[in-house]
């Protein structure tokens, strides 16, 4: 019987967490793309904004935890990005903007950095 080392188990846990984060960001990008392509404020827009807000709020909650192992400066940068995305979502919700592509681009960069 093969015994897993603690390091291997932790590595798998981190890899699984990153994979889940990538999947959540992929879904956000997909929903925002559909909303952008529809061109009008629809139920799809509401769903895309709601989902995207939930993802980024959850990321901020995780980044604020004292046991988060990311470097402090990186955590602060990611929180700043999250705040920008949340503000852009709010502008779209209020119909003051249609900057779906900006949110998609930034989210894509963050997703691609999860390796």
C-alpha cells in the first residue's frame, strides 16, 4: 500500500483549490461574454454580474484570512483588483457602463496566473 506524504497531500489540496478557482473564473468569463454579446441588459446580464460578484467577494474573503499563504503585497494587489471588478459590476448593474470586456480581460489574466 502506498503511503502519501503530508507534502503530497498538501500539494494535491492546493492543486485542487487552484483548479476550482480556475473553473469559477472560467464560468464568470463565459457568463460575462454571453452578456456582452447580447448587447442589452437582460436576465443573462443579471446572472453574469451576480455570479461574478459572488466569485470575487469570496476571493476577497479568502485573501483577508490571516492563514492565507500568499505574500502580503500580492494579496493586497488581488484585493485591489477585486474591488475594481466589483465596482465595474456595479456600474454595469446601474447601466452606467457596459465594460464587460474590461472585466473579462482582467479576470482572464488572473485565471491564467493560477498555475
